[in-house]
């Protein structure tokens, strides 16, 4: 248990790919049991930052703490123990296209539990019910629409009832009603399972809807963090320009 | 310093090549490590054995039969100049078991299965399915690479022995059936000149080529970047690099073994 009540902490994280510096001394704490939304420009390193939290990407410099333990120097084998506490929804869902929906959602259950097959299948239908997709067990991912794939991805992410769920742009590319549905799912999942959620988004409305805590990533750093109200009232011009979607301001658009 | 450019290019290529060789070796070491850790994924292994082995049976038989046949035809023309037609059978049999069986089979399987491994893993990489495995605390090297390597190492010798046999049958059909070499002589010369070690060394080579083609295929797929184009590039490079490594290592192995 970390002293600050943060389940995940990124400390002074630097990351570059070739000559391109993506994260430049980023500091961020994710409070336990809440939904934190990270907003910021497309291509601004939000996904990169998210992938640091689960050890998919390692920083060039800095620390990533999960419950106070630095995961940066862990081997894949050691990381597996940490990763079991996480669920992650990928941008394009990343379902295994060689398996049907049922096997996809059952995958983490079969890998990490010794539950009898009957119970696994029950859990799969329960999770698919939770994301509003009952009865699609035998479809292949290629037969589903983008929104359905994301919901199956969410069902897979929550299959093991993780403590922490990471969402990589859950609503990008979806139509407004579906975005709203996904946002509601995120909020419901958080309430039902009492998990810590980290959501990456550039959908401002959704961010204010699901987030109890909002952080803005700009030029490789977190420039503001606080409750939705605090972010709305922020005096930072970059934050104001971003949340109001204005073309003019300190953010160079073109 | 314009005159240094060519050197830079050569040096850069060399460094890139070294880097790639290092990464390939690392993937191999990781695979060995994860091979020995439970869980042992037998189902995935059998699936890959079916894909690499059973799936390549058709092309292996065709390759073997025609190679044996054409080899008999060519050597007959040469040997008949000095009346040594009786040696056609043993020549073909030795060439097939020691060289052509393992090498041609491996090249065909590289084109068929090595490329498929690169394409499949490459697609999984660019669609984040490999990341998803990591996230679900399943090591992708263990889940994807290990079964493919084990299956290839196990199945290539099996395919090779089939190619050897079918090749000799092909040579028999051409030599005895079409060209009129005496049946008894054809067979007895094979038995006289061929040792068991000719076959077994060929099979050792085949197993090694199986390691190469699967490792290269998985390596190119595993480190794919750049979307659909990247997957295409990975597939091509897997076949080219795999084939080149098979041919080059064939020389080294042969020099060491025989």
C-alpha cells in the first residue's frame, strides 16, 4: 500500500523512440478505486504512457510503481504476477482473430484459473451479458462491428475481475450513442467491481462523465490533474483551449 | 566528407546486420528458456505439427518425386557415356538422403510455413494481439514461438525421410521404368553404397533447418512494425533470410558431419 493512496505512480518518466521524444519527465499518480481519465492530443504519447503502467513499454529513465513496487526492472516472468492484477482494453480491441468470442473471453480464465469448463462458460456468458452482448459466443471477431469488438474486448478484460482496468481510447471511432454506451459501461464496471480505472481519451464530454479524476498530458508531461471541476476551472490556457476545442491558443494545431 | 558515404553505408548495413543477428539469437535463447517452463502447451504444439507437417506433405511428396526423377534422368545421360548406368540408383539415393532431401524439403517448408508464421505473428503484432498476450500474463514467446519451433524441429526430419523415399521411388520409376536400368542392379547398388549414417545425418540437418526456418519466421513476425505493409515485408524477409541461412548452414553442417 503506497502512502499516498495511489495504486500506480509514474515518476519522472522519459521515453523516446529514435529521435522522437514522447515522454519528457512525466509524473502521474493514479488514485486507488477511482476512474482517472487522461486527456491529451492524438499522437501525444497517451497510449505510450498507458503501456508503461503494465510494463509493455519500459521507460528510458524514471520509475513505474505499482503498489509502491518498481516494475521497470522486472523480467517478463516477474511481470506476469503484476499483470494478473490488470485488465486492458486495447484501441482496436486486439481480440485473437483465430478464436471465437467465447474462447477469447475464456482465454484469461483458462490460462489463470483451474475452474471447470462449465463454470468458465458460465462466466463468459455473464461477462458478455454485462457488456450487453449476450449470445454472441460463437461468432468470430471478424464478424463483429468495431463497437461490438470493443465490448467483447472489455468482457475479456474484466473476465478475471482485475483490480485495475486500463482503457486505450475506448470510444474513438464509435458513433455518439455507442460512445455513450461504452462510457456508461466504464462507469458501471467501476461501480460494480470497485476497480481502479485508467481511461485514455480525447473525448472531453466522456472524460467529464466517467472521470472522478482527470489529468492532461501535453508535450510529454502532465500539465494539470484534478477533479472534473478543477479541470474546468483551470487557469491553464492549454487546458482551456483543449477542453473547449478551440483552434486558437497556445496549442499549435497546424 | 562525401567520400566517406560509401563506407558509412557499408558500415551501417553491417551494424544493422549484427543487431539483427543479436536479436535473433536472443529470441532463440528466450524460446529455450520458455520451453522449459510450465505450462507445456501440447495442444498448440500438435496444432503446429499438423500445420507444418501434415500441411506440407503434398509439396514435399511432389518435390521429392520430381527431384528424384529428374536426377535419375540427368545422371543417366552422364553415366551412360562411360557405361556406368548401374550407379544411377545409388547416386540419386546418396544425393537425396545427404543433400537434396533435407535442403529442398526445408526450402519448400520455408516458403509454405515459415512465411505463414511471419505473416500470422506479424498480423498479431500490428493488431496488438501480442501485447494482449503480455497483458493477460501469457508470455507470447512461450505461447506462439515455442510451439512453432518445436513442431518444425520435430516435423522436418519426418518430411525429409518421406521426401528421400519418394525421391528414390521417383528415380526408380524413371531409371528402371523409363530408361531400362536393371531392377536388381538399381536396388543392390543403393544398398551397397548407402550407409545408415547418410540418412541419419540428413535427418539431423533437416531438424536444424526446421529450427532455422521457424526461428526466422517467428522472429520476422514477432518484430513486425508498420501495418499491412510491414506484415508483407516481414513475410518476404522471412522467406529470403530463412532460405539463405538454410543454404549457408548446410555447407557448414556438411563440412562438419561428413
